[in-house]
DNA sequence: GGGCCATGACGACGATTGCCGATGTCGCAC
DNA sequence: GTGCGACATCGGCAATCGTCGTCATGGCCC
């Protein structure tokens, strides 16, 4: 590997000069600078970032810790974050924790050792210990999660509002007896979605009996099972709100195998707007999470904090929007 | 940040000793070692990987350059690679190139500057220039791509064989007039899949007229359009082989809106076995790529090469397998 | 001679590691 | 029993990795 010293020798100057022409950090005689640049290209020199990082005390690297990159939602977020980081000269280290507290801790240690400049964290549940020990020592942005701490900003999605949107929409179509397929109780998102949904119904004077709510797990198969159960215990429903798209897709499958037609017999609203929401039949009406914004805002917050480490911590909440496709119809 | 010198001072030993107890790199009096360990935990010391990397000349980092992490196939591969790397102490830097040659080159430069120990590259097309300039200088593994070069291994999927499997299967079900929805001509995978498929048909004495082949783009909407076209120009087909699942899903949608039923009227075989292949109705019969193996084998090859840089380059080919679900039926 | 300009020399940054010195142990010869 | 050298054990010093910022220096002009 060629080093800055090689370049200096080749150009007949000192290493300091080479460094300065590369970084435009002090004036160098144009002629000299030209000679240096020539040497750089001649030797195909590229500065060693490791040495640079050691010297400068910054790595231009951000850690991205999320539950599972093979989950399309996180994959999209990761993609956005990587893109946004790259344009600002940052590189992303990807870590998958499966929401496992121990793994999160191990990854965090590695990332800290690697001297990341910042962290973007999408924990799957609240592991206070992890945060308390490690987070304060590096600027961080939490996704869909909050914590009282300096140095930590949050990007939140207004799940409550999303649920409200879904409720308003179904009520507006004339539905009165509505079923719900909920996500995991211990997630932070599902209860909020449910809350907003219930509120919308409440505003229309509609009450949601416990028998019209079935909890599930955010997965396709879980959604199918939940729908079976829902059909059994609340056979008169004309619409369903599934707390995510995957479960909505599973529910549609269950309905189809029972001969129910969507949206003719039952309307279906999902949540997330994953890319595959358009591949179902009928295409799924859903509440879209602003995936793109989540990623870009997270990076922006992080970079701003790097510029001003002592600024008070911020929380940014992003609004989901209703995407109307073909899985809902007015009540007959 | 606390450094090794702080620990040494705190334990009353030299930095060398601290280093040696951390790395078990020479015998240290148990008593002394214990004192050092105590100091380490007392000060919450964690060695600075950047300094270590500079000194050791290795970063325990591998670069992963792929077209698009939001594509579920690559997302899964990335996940597998990250997992496999982590257990061996490697960390992954994620880069999305969109298959854009210029981006690939920029990323490669950054990765080289960051002194990655190895590279896993899933290029979307052959950018010989990129490779020629940069690849030889770092151990690399190519995914689904080959190139004549030292230091470069490949993990390949036998697309030809996958296509063959699909053909054999449909022929075995009694189909004789079969349509094909192809992927991009300039990809390396689609033509190979097609080739294998045609061979299987040939062995059964079946010929594929040009009118039963429609090329598309590996996307859902493209698949739908292609199916429309296929129905128009080859109305008598009883089965379709789509060169990936997304197009198969689009094709099923097109068929449904024309009142054709899958598999009763038309059988459908996809390729890839993306997670969403089970969410269609009917669940999609498809040729599965060994996603998991691709990732783990890529990491293994890379690590083995790191251990033995001068070994002859290797190519590992992985066999796809037929996953029988419900989108195919015997010809009426 | 003071001030300015362009550049060079040099010491961190934090960890690893080859080399050397100090101390302790043991065996052997007298 | 004593003295001495060979050898093993343990720990410290200092060089090193490649880059960058600070201080120093030499030349030049007014």
C-alpha cells in the first residue's frame, strides 16, 4: 500500500504539504500543489482512513442497529439511511439484533470500540439497561422509540393517528361492525394503532366489543389464523382493520378460502404499506408509514447532533397517510 | 475516552502488560493479570479498534456491495452475511449501488480507503473496469458473477438447472403448450434460467415458439403486463414459467382479472422463493434460490481466502430446488 | 530588521510487539 | 555447603502503523 510518505517523496515535498493539498487546509503554491496531485494519481494513492480516523478522532461511520434486515420494512429503512448517510460522506455498519437484548449489547460494544460517530437504533423492545450503560457515550437516534437521555433524539411515527385514519375511513364507508387483528401487545406500535382506531370509532358512537378483537403476531400465518378466529366469534363484521399488512394479507387469504370476497363481503385495511401491498388481490388499502422520511430524518437529526452535541434532545413525529387501493368498499 | 495508558497507570503496570493480558499474547503473572483486569472493568475500558487496526493492518471489517438492500432477496443475503460475519468477529459495511457503475466505483474507493479486509460483491452487471482497477487489491467474493482474476472467488447459483427443474416439472404434469415470462436479457440469471427450461422441454420433444416468450423486467407490474401480452399472443397455453416470483405474482394478478383461474386453468411456476411466495393465492410453486447458503458460503470463502491469500480462486455453485406449493396442477 | 509567505520537521493519536533487562530458579563443579 | 553460569519468567521501553496540526525555519520584500 502506498502511503502519504511515498507521495511526498515522489513529489519532492514533505508529508505535511501533501496532507494540506489533499485537505485544502492551508495555502500551497499552485505549482507545488499540482506536482503533489500528479504524484497522487501516478501512485494511485488513497489516504488510509484508519490512520486518518485515529488522528482526527472521527470515523465518518454510523452504526445501524436493527432487529432484522430481512424484514422488508427495516430493509427499506436501512436502504434510505445508507443513501442519506453516503451523500454526507458517512458509511453504515449494519447490525441485526433480532431484538435480543444480549445481542444488542454485544453489537453496541463492538460499535463503540469501532468509534462510530453516531448510532441509529431500532430496538424491538425497551432494554433500558443497554441504553443506560452505552447510549449516552455516543450520539444516537432512536427509531419508533423514546428514552429520556441526553444525546438521544427520536424519530417517531404517529401510530395512533394512523389507526385513527383507518377507523375514520371505514366508518366513512358506512361500516359499523368492524373486526380488528392486533399485533403483539408488547410492541409499542400495535397498541397505539389500536388506540387511534378505537377513538375514531368512538367518535362515531361505535363501540368495539372484545370479541371483535383478536391479537396476533404481525406475521402472515398469524393473520390468517386470527381471521379464522374472527370469522368464528364475530361473524357479522363487514370490515377488518389489521394492524399490519402482512396480517392483512393473511386475513385476505383466510377469507378467500372461506368463500368471502374482499371487498364485496368484507373490507380490509392494513398498516405499513409494504411493497407487497400491491401484489395482493385486491390491492391492499393501507396506512403507509413514511419509510423514506424515517430514514432521511434519522440521518439528518444525527448529523445535526454531531454538529451540536449539546443541543437539547429532539423528537420528530412523522404522520402516516392513508393509501386508498381496492380492498375496501362501502357497506352494502 | 479512556486509553490503555490509563489502565496501565491504574493497575501500576506498563501498557505492554495490559495489552498482553487482553490479547493473551504472552504469559502474565496471574496476580498482575487480575489487577489489570480489575482496572479494565473499573475504568470501563474498551480498546480502540481504530488504533488496533492501524497497528495490526486489519480491520475485521468486510464490505458488502449490492444493488439494493430494499430488494428482499438482497436483504436476506445481507442478513445472512452479517450473521455469518459476526460470529467470526467481522463487521459489515453496507453499500447500495443500484447497479450503477459509477456508484460502484465510488463505494469501492471508500471501502478500500477504509481498509476493509475483504469484499463481497453482488454487481448487477459486469463492469469490467471497476473490477480490473480495484478488485485485485482486496480479497473478494462475487455473488452470481464470475471474473478471471486472482484473489476473487465466486458463489454461483445454477440458474440453468433451476430452469430445467421448472421445465421438467411442468412437462411431468402433462403440459405441452407453455408460456414463459423472461427477465432482463442483460442479466446473467434470466437467460440461464430460460436455457435450462428450454432444454427440459426439448428433452420431452416440446418446442417453444417465440410467441410464447415475453421478456420483462423482474418486477410485479412488468409481470402483469407480460402476462396480458402472453394471453393475447399465445391463448392456448396451459402453464407459465415466470423467471422470478415477482413477475409470477404479477402474472397471477393479470390472470385473475381476466377470469382465468390458477392452477385450474393455468399453472404457474416462479423463481427465487421470496418470502411472499406464500402470500399469493394460490401459494406459489417456485424454484428456490438457496439464499441462506449463498450468504454463509460467501463468508466462508472469503474468510478462507483471508487465511490463504494465494490459494487458487474457487467457484462454488449452489443448486436451486423446486418448492411445490399450489399454483400448479396437472393438465386437464 | 520586522513581517510575511511557503514549506518542512516533529510529535501526537492509541494500540501492538520486538527486544532487552531484571529477577528468580536450577544444576553443576569445587 | 557455596559460588557461578545457563536459562526461564516477567515486565518495561520504545519503535511502529499513516495522518494531521503546530511550531519552526529560511527566503524575500519593504
